[in-house]
C-alpha cells in the first residue's frame, strides 16, 4: 500500500489540479481508480487507454483537446518515450500511479511516480486499492470493492462493504468467488463489458457513474444506464459462448489453450475465469484479429514462461504480473509460440 506521505502528496496534486485529465487502463481496475479520484475532487475527465501494453504518443493530443492542467496515469505499466517527449515540451505536471513491475530508471525525473512495489515494504495492491487510500470515502466503498475483486485481490475493507450492503455481498475470501458469484461481482463485470463499447457510450457511462451514489444505481436498469446494460448483455452472450467452447478444451495436461476470432477481444476476461475454474493449469487464451494475435495468460509463474516463449520472436511484446500476463505477436508466429510453451511446461 501507499505510505502516509505518498497519500498526502497525491491529495495535494489532486487539489492543485483544476482541470485534470485521467488516463486509465481499459479495465475495471483502471476505471474504478479513475472514478475514486474524480469523485474525491469532483472534477476532471477520464480517457480509457486501449493500447497494449502502454500509453502511446497518440493519446497526447487529448491533453490539448481537453485543455488539461494536470495529467494522472492510472494502472498502465508502460508509457512510450514519444509521449514523454511531447509532455516535457509543455511542462505539465504528471502523476503516475501503478502496481506493475517495471524498471524504475525508465521513469522520467519530472514524473511523480507512485508504486508500492518500490516502497520499503513492497506490496502489490491494485491501483483501485491505492486510489481508495486517497479517496477514503464510505460512500465510494462499493467502487473500490468492484475494482479490487476484478484484479483478484481481496481488500481489507470488504467486511465494511458487506455491513453496508449485505444484499450485494457473500461470505468469501477468494476475490474471484465474490467476482463471479455476488451482486457486487456482477457490477464489476458490467463495468468490464461496458468498457468494450463505442467511445461515446463509454463516455456516457463515465458520466452516469460520476453521478451514481449507490451500487443499486448500476444494478437497476433505468433510462439513464440502459445502454450500459444492453452492452453488458450483448458482450456476455458472446462471452458465455466462447467460455463453453474453452471449457471443452480441458485436457489431462498442464496447458489449456483456447484460440478464437471475431470483432471483439475478451481474452483477458476468459483467461481470468478459466484460471478460476482450472487453477492447476496454465491458461492461454489467444484472440486473432487480422495479422495480429493477443495472448492472455494465467497461472503459476506464467510471466516467466510467456516471456521466455516470445524471446527472439520478431515484434513480439509481453508483460504483466507473475501469474497474469499479456502478450502480442503476429499470427504467423503462433505455432512457434505454442510449441515453445509446450516444451517449457
């Protein structure tokens, strides 16, 4: 977790910011982190970052378009040097809050960087948890829980949430039990699938959530959130179809490999649930779109396995956490990648 000094520094940055811009990873942890900070100061705009693995130069134009006076980067492990070059020219304050393992020497001196992995007592809570430390508002506890459980993290404030909303919680210690079997889990899943929509609808969802004061605002379908529910139902239908096909791939070996295509990437979501259902296996879910393949991998020490498997493959990239990692490569190299994985296992 962040120490007291770090929390106070982030609060000071937020209070100085009159028109902050929040770049956040395009998942529940990123979205909930943004919501917690935005609700804390009551101002600012959020931009989900859909590029993998990091923030690219293309997003710099949003700073000028939205006339931002402060930039906050949430839950992104990589920021491209070209982005930093552009930022340095306009001398705008940058606050970067993350929980991924990186080479800290790559962080420019002008960036205010916060990551509990580099504290004296190294920890690895989701960015939602870190932003909850800053926000610390009882009325926003449900957002903090939704973000944490999506990242398979059990927050120490779950019991407080359960007392506040017993009808939305279950008795469990495994965060994925909560994520897949409770109503607060459904809220988190709604967030994740609704982010996979046109930017106009995502912006409208953000505006709705900024004004929401209760998790029931999300669960109860109304005219204000109908598009969000429609998108959730649409994506969930496809998701369940692919999940059933992936479950059929279960073998006696260590690896569960599932490949699919189509107009939407839900590989991280599929990989998470498959790792929950088959905890002893290494999970590889591959989404193929044109000449590009996105890989979501889960399992024990899977980061080392995947990074070794893509080593030397032209143009391949990858990174993430020890037991949850993403990778990208050209489709032509998939067979070589899978063969290497098989050999490593």
